[in-house]
């Protein structure tokens, strides 16, 4: 049996605390290039498992499989001390954390970036939200359609004499996933050279507006 070819991200471990598309999409790109991506789901599972078409006699949607290909999946209840302890144990041997909770939720669970970087100085923490970690819209829920409208993208799609139009696919989530993967790799490169991790702030609106 021949030895499998090395991939660009061999040896990189990523922990993904993200649901739906933009956050998991970031993890998917890293997994596609060989990173060991561990997707952590709550006991109820990522809601994307129940979104869209599901094959006969299958429980998970095609959409979930597409966004989460090449990953390993575990379930942890982060509301319990055991779940938190298990996550810390995984993070101790990881290079990247991807999360897309509302600002403040990661801190409320006991995993504030300051605490993470104190314990794991090399860690890259990629945070994906609707409007970023700071600013007047930070605490507002953010969705693709909102970012498409606020960025002007839906207006550009509309015809001259008609209303704004939304794209027929998850454009904002996919663009943000690309931005997230690129930014994460840049931060990872810095961490490899210096041993210094950092927090990377990625959001739907900026990804579309740029």
C-alpha cells in the first residue's frame, strides 16, 4: 500500500465551534487542504443537519455533508464542567479555534480569548459574526440577507426599474468562509514564525462590502 501524499496543512489541528455555513465553511477549506478539523457540536447537533435535501434513509442533509466534509465530529455539552474540560484538553493540542457565536458567548462559556492565549500562546482564534466583535451593530444578529442588503450587493443585483434582488445561493456565507480561511492562514503563518497567536475578527458585512 503506497504512502498517502502529504498535504499543505498536514499537522495543523483545528477546533471548530461553529454552525450553519460561514464558520463551518472556513473549517472546510482548511480540512480540504489537510488540516485535522475537529467539529464540536452541541448534543442537539448543528442545525444544518436538518436544512435542505436529505437522501432516502439518511438523517443528515446533503448541505451539512457538503459544508462539513473531511472533518471529524464530536459532541460536547459546553454547559457542563465535563464538556468544558474535554474541550480544554483538545484545545491544548490545537493550532486554531474557529467560532461563530454571538459576541460575548465564548467568554460566558469560560473560553475568553485572553484565557485561551494565556494557556495556549500560539493559538489562532478566528471569530466569525455578522458585524464583528465591536461597534454599534456587534450585538445584532447577522444573516446573509442583511449583509447583502447593507453592503449594496442586493441593490447591484436588481434591475434598473425593479427592486433589489437576493442571490439564489449562499453567496455571503461562502465569501465569508473564503475570507475566514485566508485570514486564519495568515495568522497561522505568523504563529508558526513567532509562536504568537492572536484573535482574528471576521464578519459577514465586511466580507461582502469589500
